[in-house]
């Protein structure tokens, strides 16, 4: 049960270690869902819920890049394989864009990459958008539930 200042803010008390454990569990769960989706078909309702949760992973004050990577992988797979949901995914992203930080706070969302990396200067959200566009051009066209060889 929440009490005191945490209840007023709508947050749970935690320390950095607990937060990291939570993000590790969430990214592991998204990775597991991605693996499952690679082998099985899911209903559109479940896919919509996965899209909502995955996009929400990018809209936090201090992003966890492991969680963002797992969410990006799942969203990219859904976007590439389920063409009927593409407009819903784009709509979900557009609804969340105003919640992204700007100015100095946006620097926390830049990917931690090497100086010579092609991802240098990209935010986790920006890379997601690029991957979604690329996924429509790449050979990832097997339908969910298709035989995996």
C-alpha cells in the first residue's frame, strides 16, 4: 500500500538497484514476448496492448536503454509483420510524442554510443522511428505463426 509523499506523487518508493531490477525484468519480459510472437500469432487486441506498453517504454523521465531496445525490437517486428496495425502503431507514437522531454532533459534520451557510431546523436525514440521505416523495406515478411526454419 502506498503511503505519504509517494502516494501523493503516484510513485512507489525504490532505490536505483530496485529500479534496475524492475527494468531488467520488464526488458526480459518484452524479449520473451518478442520470441513468442516470432513463432505464434496473437490477436489484434493483444497486439494493440503490446504496442501501447512498448511505446510507453520510451516515455519516461530517465530511459532504460535495455528496456527501450527490447520494446523497439517488439514494435519493429509487429510493424513489419502486421501491416493492418501500422496505422495504429503510428497513431500511438503520435499520441505519445508531446510527452517526450525537450531541451536539456532530452539529452538523457540520447543513445550511449561510441563517437564513430552511426547512432550517435540519435535518441532512443528517433532510432525507433528509423527502425520502423526500415522494417517495411527489409525481408522480415513472415506472418506471425508461420513455420520458423
